[in-house]
C-alpha cells in the first residue's frame, strides 16, 4: 500500500482549473482498483491519496499521468507501508 502526499506549487486559482481533470483521472484509477481513498488536505494546500499499487514503478506512472503533475502544479512524495491492523471495513487489506 502506498500513501501519496501532494503539495500544491501553484495558486488555488490554477489548481482549480485542473481539478475536474484530476478527479476524472482519479475516477479512472478507482475503476481499475488502484485507489483506496483520496481527498484534499485542510487547509487546502494539497491532498492525500492512498493507493493499492503493486510496485513503486506503478505509483510513479500514476503520478506522471496525473494532470497536476503533467502541468507541473504540484509536488508528490510517496511512502510505502504494510498495514498490519485495519478497521473491519478494510480488514482484507491487512496481513
């Protein structure tokens, strides 16, 4: 499992221009089963995505194709982790 931390590098007015394409991109990846959850931070200076990617290479490809990345308006950091305890709703994702 991977956590992708996004920090906006452009004004929100620019971010908002690409928000719909970004969310459509997320929808496509939810449909592929690659994403568990996503959303903006509060305060709204970026967002967080939790993904079920199989490899770091798959994460990197995902990031490269995100409209925020394509338009160079956000920075991304990635952490991999192995969940060992989970809420009952997602228990099958734990070891």
